[in-house]
C-alpha cells in the first residue's frame, strides 16, 4: 500500500462546521476516556474549536478533571504570564473555562535559560504519562506544524527553533508594536507523529495553497505538514476555502 493510500481521512465542510466537528470528535474521545492525554494547539483557527469544546463541558457532557494536556509550543524568551504567550491564549480560550486541574496542564516554559533541559523535561513528561492520545494541530501558511518550520527534520523532538521570517511577519499582528519573538520551544515532528490520533484543522483561503501542497505534493521537509500523510491515524478537517 502506498503512503497516499494509507492517508486516512479528509473532511471538507463549511467554515463554521470545522470547529463543531472537531469539538464533537474530541468531546466524544474525552467521554470515552476521561483520563485522555490531549495535545493542544494555539492560533486563530483554534479559537472557535475551543469555544465549541467548552460548550460540551458547560452542558455537562464532559469533564476535564482527569484530562491531561500538553501544548505544542511556546515563544522563547517570554514570561508565561505575558499577554502574548501561548499559555495566556490557552487560559483565556480553554483552561479558565473548564474544570481542568493546574497539575494536569503541561506547557513548555519559554522563560528559562536552560532550554535544553526544559525540552528534555517535556519529552520525558510526555513519555511518563504514556504518550499523547489525541493531538490537535493547526497549520502555518508555510506548512509548519507546532513551530516546526520548513526544513525541520522528521526525526526532530522537542527543541528550541528559530522562527522563519514569514512566521514572524504573521505573528507581528499579535505583538502590535512589541518585540516579536524570534525563537520558540516546540514539540518536534517525531513527537507529534507519536500521538495515537491526530486532527489537523484549517480554515480560510490563505491556507489553500499549503493545504494543496500538504495533501497532494511530495512528502518533504520543505512542507512539514506533508509528513502527516505517514501518520497512522490522521483526520484533516478543512473548510471549502482552504480546500479550493
Ligand atoms: C502558530 C502555532 C501553530 C498554528 C499556527 C497557525 O504558528 N505555533 O501551532 O498551527 O500558528 O495559526 P492560525 O490558526 O492563526 O493560522
């Protein structure tokens, strides 16, 4: 069987349905396994997804009390309490709205001197809990997943990375005049691929070019997300514009 044939599942739907479908699947996974280990992502695409997921909690369908989470990445050189940190994004969009326990939230600390030690700690922690059951991913316009920029090795693990010019430009909007981080700590591609299941979400026309490359182009380091076609259990949910 070719890699392309193994490629599991693509769902193209209306923009507002992307978040709803993803939240429904994740909520069902939490219901089935209340001690699930989730890998979580940040970015605009995730805002509506978390909003929908919180609805399942508010309705009493799921609880996060035993759920463990690992976020993909964090800016390097930024205090986690900073407004622009991914940790703050997660607090605002999910953690503060559900009954997750602080001790079950795992995050890379971008405010450490010894980043190598921090990255090792994170990898070990993921292994210690038995690995990630379900990883949620967005995609950068250049094909990055987490902050694995084009050129990242498929065998990379959690590490410090330099953000590409194009990513820094996209991020500039969030940092409005403040210094834009040039580095980040991110799970590696190997770390991401080791999750049992992965769901990638993409919305909007600006993602169309990279989604086409991811799905139909070569599996190459130049398009990090293309490696997902090698994953044993991947679901890609996109809207019509991203699928054009
Ligand atoms: C950041 C995150 C990625 C995310 C990407 C896309 O770069 N590190 O994990 O996939 O943003 O963000 P958006 O959904 O805003 O396009």
